């Protein structure tokens, strides 16, 4: 039975570009259009020169069976979020047709459907009502929602004081307990911690198998897509490039996209971003042993360092500055902060003023392929200054090439995200 049918879907936006005219040009343009209209008053009006058509979606068609778990993947700007907004009836399509069977629960952006001045308890009722849950259903599922979200202590706190991760936990808990036939989830789960992401994946797997609900899942985390989805739709520039039940093939299609494989070895703050008194990041980059910015691929025997430069106006002891390392597919390999060695004799003092932190990247344990570093800065258990997965956060990348080791009996590639040359002996 079909849950979703999309036929020749298109979504067009009009982009307005500012024009700069001299007065003489303005008068000339006005006279020209006026005389042309006098000569042919029934001629079709041409579009102003400062308006450009942009098709976020074009000629998109696919069917979704009830109970399907579909991953929608593609680089930024491919049209994934626009598609979900059209399916969620947040925006209307310009052309084409969509048929939906059943209620739709959407989780598209952090805080969507929440009122900042209302408490968590009040927002549960508000958000659930917006999603179509009746009052008796909300009361029935209330305890399960707050237990899943883990926000019992903050139920009577205004939601504007919640962190983005707490808001996502609450929003997902509401959507997951709604008796809807279709669940639409965008990249927002990336702002949750690892334990909650696992919890969400388990819940989506459960409601799909046991309740037969249809799930559309957008993510740049290919590990999550492989774990949850049974079918993948790849998108590029608003078009469908691949629709397959071979998840590996779909992920390879995504990874070979030129937009997804561009390497950026250094990020610099243009001046106005992350203006926080506890730490304002100025530079985040990868450098070779001689201090030069990384400009080529590496081997596992090379030396690579990450540097984070920033300005601190108000020093605090619970500041954590570091990064997370992920594979090109989005799998998390490790987190590290400057506070990791707090209990050792090499512990760093409380950071203050203009500082530059440097840390070695352990290439010898990494497998070949592209890797991504996401900047991460926070005050422990208080607030995020730069949160990976939240907005257009700073990220840099590098590529490892060559064999795993120098042995002539070792193949060039080895499965897994890590490739460790173990130490062996005969006992």
C-alpha cells in the first residue's frame, strides 16, 4: 500500500538581486518601457531583470510503500530539506502532485513548534496539538514523552532556557509518540549526544517494524543511514540521481559527489562569527610538521597537527576547546579537548587572552580515505559556543592515501574506519 506518491514535483523560488542605477539610467529605462507598452499594450510583460528563477526541486517522482524506511541523501543545496518541507505541507509545490496517506509528524528544525516563553510541560501540549495529537492522546503519552526526552527536572522551566540538544530530545519524543503514519526527520538529530542518537535510531527502528510507520530520514551521517534505512534516494541540484535498495551503492554515489569531496584544510573567522567572551575562535586548521598549511594528501606515516586559535576576554576553568574526527561518511571516530590531560602532569593552565592550541592527529591508527574535523567549543555542562552539527559550523578535512603498512603481503585497503598495525610476538 502506497503511503507517499510524488509525481513530477517542482519547487521554484524567485531570487531578487539589487540593482544600482544612476538617475539618468532609471529615467531612460522607465521611458523605454512606457513607449514599448504604448506601441503594443497587449504584449506579454517581461520579468524584471533583477529577478532570477531558482528551482530547488524539479521533475521529482517516487513512490513510498507503507512501512518503508528511506534515507534521502545529498550534499548541501541538493533540495533535501525543501522536499521535506513540501511533504510536511510547510510550503506548497510550484508544480507536480503529492499524495499522502495518513497523518504526518515532522522534525525539521530545532525548536519548531515551541514557544520560548512557555514551559516544557506547556510546550508538550502545544507542540503535540500542532502535530495533530488529541488532548486525551497527549495525556496518555505524557509520561512516556518526558521519560524518553529525559527532561523531568526541567518540565516547569521556560523552553528558551533549554539547550538545543534538550529541545531536540523533547521535539523527537513528541513526534515519536504521535500516532502518525509518516515520520519525517531532518538532520536535527545531529545536535543530540551520541547516547540520544542511538536511542532515537532504536525508536525509529521499533516504530517502523512494530507499528508499520513510514520514515523519511535526511542525514549526512552515512553510518546512521546504513543502520536505519532499507532504501536510499540520492539528490543533486533538486533532481533525483539514484533510487536504490542497495544502501552501499547509494552511499558511494553520495561520496563521489564533487561537492561532498572538496577538501578544506583551514577555516578563518571573517570577524563577526561566534563572538563569545569565553572563547571566540579565529582560526581552525591542519598543518604539517614544518608548520605549513596542509595542501595535499597524506600517508599514515606523516605528521599532521590541528591548530585552534582564539581570543578569550573572560577566562573560565570549565572551558573545553577541541574537535571531533569523523569519516567522510559521518561516522564518529573520536572527540578530544584541551582538558583531556587535566589530571596529568602536562595539564594546561586556564586559558586566557590570545591563545593558539596545537594537537597531533594520530594518522597511524586511521584507515585510508577522507576524514573530517569539526570544531567543538563549550563550557562543560553549561553551553555550547561552537556545536558540531548545528548550523554552518567550522569544519576542515584531509585525505590519507597509500598502503596500510610497508609489508608486501598487506593489501592496499583494509575494512573498517580504523587501521591499526598491532604488535605481535610468539609466546
